[in-house]
C-alpha cells in the first residue's frame, strides 16, 4: 500500500499555487506510516544515567548551580530583525495580526517573502561576545546561556544536520561557539536553550494562506516543498499540541539536539516546555546530557531545565514566574527585562524589578536566568548598559547575601506573598517586604527597599519565652563599616540604620547569633486613613487578599490585584472612619469583560456595582459606582466581593475611592 501511494505521488506534478494541500498531506502521511513502523534510535553517551525516570532519580543538582543564583541569557536570533518582539516568525503568517501587517508593509507578502527572507537580514554586524560577557560577569552573572534554536527552526550553531544555521546564513558565524568561548574565558559555566521541540507544530501557520483579499488561497512560502527543511512538512490532522506526536519529528529533534550536546558539551541545556515529547525521547536526551557532562566537563554535572516538576531529576523552570515558597529542590525562573526578542515598542523593566526578583527567588532556593535583550546588530541599548553597570554596583555590595547562600527556615515576611507558578511576576515590593538567606551560621535579612523611618524591623526575630532562641550577637549593614544599634523585644528585632541611605533598592543586614529560628508572624493589614477632605483611597498595594489565586501585579504601569478568576475570592481593607454618612464610590479597573458585577461593603452596608469593559487587562478606567452609606465609626472593614460567584467576571482592580457626600 505504501509503495503504491508513493509511486502515485511521484507521478503527480501539482502546481505549488494550487489551493489544496492534498498531495503534501498524503506524502506526509505515507512517510509517517513508514517511519512509525520502525523503532526510534536513541543512543546515549555511556555513563551512569539511562533514559528512564528511575535512573534519573540518581541525579543531584550540582553545587556550582546552587551557588550561582544568577545567570544571563541571550534570547537572540533573526527574529530580532523586525524589532517587533517574540514569535514574529509565526505571527507574520497569521493574517490580520500586527506582525502580519508589519511584514506585508515592510517585507512583502508571505507567499513569496517569508521567514526564509528575514534570516539573511540578521547580520549581527556589531556583536562582540567577549565584551558583552565581561559586562555580564561584572554585573553579577555566574553563568551564561545562549539561544541555540528558537521555534523558527534556525540554528545558531554549526550543525552538520541542518543547513539553516548561522554559519551558512545571516552572520556566517558560529554564534554558540563564540558565546561559549567568551564564557569560558571569563570562567562562567555555559548553557544553551533549545526551543526546537515545539517548532514542528508551532510553524504550521507558514503552510497556510490568506483567507481573504487578492491572494486568498495562495499558499505561504512555508508550503513550498523546497523549503520544508526550514518550515517542516505538513502536520497530520489533529497534531496540534506543543510537542508533536509524530515519531519522525521526535527522531529529528533527538538527533539534532544530541549533536549540539555531543559537539559543544554545555553545562546547561534548557528546553522550552516539559520533558520533550513526554516520553523516552526526552528522558534519553537528559541522560545523554548528564553522561556527556561527566565525561567531558571534568566531572562537573550539567543542569537540565524544563517546565515540568522534577522531584530532583532536573531543575524545574518557571517562565516569567516564581515558586510560591521554599522548594527543597533547586529551581529556576527565566524571564526578560523586556520582550523575548527585541521589541521597539516595549519599555524595559527598572533595575529595582531585577534586584527584587533576584532576592525573592534566591530566598526560595531558586536561580534567576535573565534575558538581557540584544538589538539585531548584537549591541545593547544605552539604558540596558546603564542598568547592567548599576546592577554591578549593587552586587558588589549585596552579592554576599546572594551568591553561595541557602534558604533559611522561612523565606521572608511582609505584605507581598507571591503566588507560585509561571507568568506571575511584577510584584509591588516595598521596604516592609523582607527576604532571608543563610551562609553557614550567618543569616542575611534583605529589605526590598530602604525603610523610610530609618528602622529595620524583623518580626520573625522577636524575643520569645525560650531564652535560648534568637540570641542576636551582632547586626551589620552590608556596605557600611559603622556599628548599628539594635533592640530585641517580643515585637521583633529593631535595627537603627545610619542617617545616610545606601540604596533605594534594598537594605541588607548580616546577622550572627545562636539558635536563630523564625517566630510565627500574623499578617497585618494597613490602616487607611482619610485625607484632609475626608476621602479614602484604597490602593491595591494595601489590600488583604483572601484566596489562593489572587495576587498583586503590575499592568499598564499600574499596581493592581489580578488573577481574580475565582468568584469566591475577595479583598478587603481596614479604614479609619471619622464620621458616618454617605460616600460616593468610584473604582479604577481594567477588564476584557462587559458588565462585571461586584459588591462593595462597609460595616454591614452594601453597594451593588458594575463596571464596563475597558478593552484590555492593562487599560484602566475610573468608573463612578454610586453611593454607599457607612454608619459605623472607628476601624471599619471595607471589602469587595463578587455579586454572584457563579456568574463572576474577572477584573484587575487598581484602586477604590470613597469621597464624603457634601451635606446640603
């Protein structure tokens, strides 16, 4: 049957411009059927690890990675050329998208001028890897990771298996090899990221065509058989998951990534997803990496990152997110100071964001892998260079509390408690948020800001009835040579800081003593007091969150309470009410839902309210909700709940405002 099908196909000469893809689909199906009959070949470098979950339980995360804490990543390649950000190579084939429109205007129609035509425009003409690595090391990076290949199926290394690579096209340089040489020269462990596993289904849009317009039905260039080594052959119907179920593609991925590992011997391999293909294919690749590192990297065991819980078999990675608490197994956050690829429309995160992420992640037994966005030519924007130099100044003083540390019994204290998971970042920290790390018998306490009143208060180190617990001998401020006065009471350890502020970013203490154990601290709500006109402003930062999913985040430059997907969750504040009466209520909200309804309550009185759609989660509008009667005085709880949990529609809440109604 297979032979007959292939013979018939060989006799057909379909017009490339034909609207149907029947021939290509039949060919792919025939090839897949033939390949499925054969067993996958998954050779592994000989060693102690095999491609099974049981064998990988013998893995133990190496100390070099646990000590490093901070790495820098160059998520860089030809998708930087349009300067439109991440996933351009796919979205340029999605009619109506911003990237499709941009590509049409600047480069031509994707039926003739597609991704293959962008690749040669990536010249990297000003790229100087040694200078960049020197700067990254000075900024505090303890390991470096290069992009190996993104979902665009373009390899940044000299691959004998795939012609679409940076030696043959674009810069005509072995980008991975040059990054690796510069990293080794600076004594940094070197890693490579691979996003190839998802490429096979990710790139299928390149096989489609416009649905409307003068070129409707004309296939994009990804459908041209002569370019299938770049765009892949057509996927089978239903093969649309992140990882393909096609064994031919699984074998191709294994061969190409194994060649990368075997020839370059990286200290770290990152896969953009869970264990590749969720089976023996991915597990065998992990085993090959581990055995290869032990053989070729002087016994230094490599790290494998993927976005799947590991029980210690590899290092789990959270994309743009954090672990909610201390994980007994080392883990990693990968995130970026901007978009993943250079985006001329995006603003960079401030230095405080990077520093606070690093401190929070370190306190929870994690590492931060930070993408420092490169321009297409291989240079940094001036503000990025400035940020790196400022980061170098910070790590020079505070690095002692980061590098080589381990978690304490408690990761921290304060109002902001990050919910764990991917795509959960942008928390609004303050000096009241404290994170802890340890090194030997030394405890470090790092406030995520400088206390305004000059007093650093650590409630977790309060004096207890047990006289042997929390015996503080000395407290020192990193970056300051003078002595500090401190007192310890049942309310906590209070440290008097010098008059001169050392940093707006953090305040780091070195604490030595005996039997240091955290005292349980009950969360305290901020007290909202009226302004001179009696108005009350309830900000997201001051709210108490009641629920597992709610979290404080930033959208559109505004702090807000987001991830409000569960109608049974609610928020509250405590207000000081001077006089009873009617108050006009308004709320600043962003939502993609129309007619989101909730209830504002105070002392038993309620106001049913609703807000209109604003058009986006980062597009905030202020709406007047009506009037609320408040009959109590003194401390009164103000809360917002869903009007009806079953029909709840999520909102991002920036603030609530109550203004007294003027008496006639």
